[in-house]
C-alpha cells in the first residue's frame, strides 16, 4: 500500500513539474487583475513551483504584445527580482497609461523554460487633476454678469461630478457641465457657473470635483475682488479628510480654514 502511494505521488509531481518538451504546466501569478492610478507603483508575483531559487533558476517578465523581456537596466521603472525562495516579482514604478496590459512571467530551470505564468492584467486610470478655475469673458448678448469656469485635466472613467459653493454655501443655480471624450481615449470635463445678479465683493467661488480615482474630492477656489475692474485671483487647495468633513489648506499659505460643515462627504 505504501509503495502504491509513493508511486502515485511521483506521478503527480511529474504531471505538475513536467510537460511536453520538458516544460512545467503550472506557474501561477498574483494578482490576476489590478487597477492603479497614474504615478503610483504596482507589483506582480510569480511562483516557483517545486524547486527553490538558485543559480540555475531564473524568472523573466514580458508584456503581451512585446517581443522582448523586461529588463531593469533598460528601464529603471521596471524592477525584477526574487521576493522569497519561491516567488519572483515585477515592480513597475510611477505607472503610466501606456503600462496598461497583461504581464507574464517565464520561469527557466537549468537554462530551459520550465513554464509561463497565468498572466496579470494591469489597468491604469488617470485622475482628473489638476483642476483649473478662472473667470470667463461675458458675451455681449448674455444676461450673465460673471462666468466662472472649472475645468479638469484629461481623465479615465466617464462618471464625474462637480459641486459649486459660493462663499461656502452650496449653489446649483446657473451651472452648466460638459463631459466629452478626447482623441486619446480619455475624457475631459468642465463646469460653468454664471451669475446674473451683481455680486458683493470679495466673493469666493469654490469648485469641488468627485471621481472614483480620487480618495478625497479635488478642489479649486476662485476669488473675485472686483467684478467691475476684473480683478480676481485663484487659490489651489490641498484637501484632507478629518472626521465627517474636510479640511482645505491653501497650497502656498500657512492659514487654514475649516470646511467640515460645508463640504460633508456623501
């Protein structure tokens, strides 16, 4: 009985470890699929079945559609190596949209291919930042006294929302938002707030953008100091989540102002 069990185990090892041409039939990869935001880092892992890492074992990585293996010395954003005795890795630094695709590992043993990985699919998303906000010239035949434009950078994933605040109070009047695709397969969006009544000065207009690529909303503020003379200035804000609200800090100023009561999360 013991002899039979040993023979069965040897047969199983042979099935896992060898295949046609001496290649293995099982090399796994993790993760199977992942998404990442441009500018971040991502890692993939490849198992080394049944044998430990050694001078005769190597792991190479390649991207579907490319003819050559990825080499760290040729691209300093691509780092390859061994994480453990049984796992090789590929790390991509500062990912871009062009890095999207399927990555495979190839394990070689004693100079021969032992097997290919199952593949890891990478999808890179682009956030809609930085925002731009400014006043727009008012057309002669328009009833608007003032138009403030908030525009995004090019981004992935169409669903996006704009929320406007005037002097810290949410407003929905006189707003027109446009979302459209561009030639690069991304999207661009803009939102206009039009004032038909004279505004007191100074008046603070704040544009808050929510998108699935953003952990917290992006925000930009435009201050109108004198509508008659056209004097304005913009404030780029850094936003932090605090409790049930947000704290917005001017990027180049030491003063803080609390927006918890105004900009409450959904």
